[in-house]
């Protein structure tokens, strides 16, 4: 079963990117894109149960860009990430999507497939933009994305989730 949300008028949803090779098993991905000209932000993270990770990152404000980085997670780390992604709460979050996403917003799509169920959640990734639009990121989405930011920072040799988080865009 796939839980999907329809995009809101305004900012476009992130485009799909290449994903790590896998056998169709459990997967966690987050695609975040947006920002105005000169302040573009892009963060794509795809991880599969075997540990393969594909990461793309660009922050014009931070002056950092990684077009495509292949890495790996220990299988136990992927399992912790998957266990932390509560499918039931994410399904509820997928129904509580932003009513309207203003143009130039930093918008994310979190997708989790635990091997049985798939859920996709659209969210506003920049806290300031979200607050201005009256959107509050569901806690279930926040927990997973924060862990993903931390894992991505580690993959890129950066210090902490703040180094790659969508904020201030």
C-alpha cells in the first residue's frame, strides 16, 4: 500500500534522483529542494537495507555542493534508522500536509518503505518558511529527517546535522 499526498499549488515538489541499486527491499529516502535564486538548497539522501547510500547536497548559502556521493551505512545503522521511522505516525503525517506551499519554499518528500508498507510525506523543510506559512512539521517527520541530516553530515565529513540542515534558506 502506498500513502501519497498531492502537491499543493506553489512550490514544486523535489524531482526524483538516481537511487542506489537494491533488490526492492527496505528503503528510506528524503528529497528536499527549493530556495530562491542565489539561495538554492538541494538535499537528496537514499539508503537501502544493504547499506548503500546515495547523497546529493547543495547549499548556495553555505557555499557547499556534492553532486553525487556514494557511501554506505552499517546494516545495524540502517535498521536503527528504519525502526525510528514509525510508519503509523508517518501515515498520519502524510495526511497533515501543508495546505499551501509558497513559491521558492524549501520542500521535502520523505519516503519510507519497510519491506511491507510504503509511505510518502510532503513537508516544508525550512523551519522559518514553515512557520511563516503556518505549517508545523510533524514530530515523526522531524525525528527521521534529523537523523538523516546527521548521517549525511557524517558521510560528508561535516560536523553535525546543522551543517546540512535546510534552514536560513
